[in-house]
């Protein structure tokens, strides 16, 4: 399950029209720090474009949806960490998958590993 926790408004590059993306958050995860080797809690988030008005986006906050958030490999890109201003190079993004998509993706990956 994922929960809609927020939304963000963007402008299209071509014509400047606005659209919204819902920010969804997965469940609690335990991760081990690479620097301190200690466990900490986190939750993955992903942005999903939508056709809803800003008012509808506000009303949807708190709604739970079936599915999960999965880390997906991408071509490397630069990202500025908002809190620190530090620029880092990333080669992944988080993507929302419905339960059906997750089952298919898991099956294809497992099938490829077997072959």
C-alpha cells in the first residue's frame, strides 16, 4: 500500500501550462547506513502525474492505494539536495507500481533469472 502524502504543481516546458503530480509514500523500511553501519527508518516516495485540479489533489491527501514504490535504474542525472544545496549524480528514481504491474515485473525478473 502507498499513501498520497502531498502534491506538487509543475509547468510544462513547451507551453507553460500547469499540471499536478501526487506524491505517494510507501511503507516503513529499515535501511543500514553505509557510513555509520547503523539502522534507520525511511519510506520511499514517488511523484505521479495526474489530471486532477489543485482542489482535488488537496482532498486526496491521506488516500491509500494498492501498490508499491520501486527503485528504477535510469541514465545518470544531476540533482540538487534541497536542504543542503549539494549537487549529486543519481542513476535511479522511485516509481509507483500498481499491484498488477508489480506482479508482472516480479514475474518477468524472476523468469529472466531462471533462464
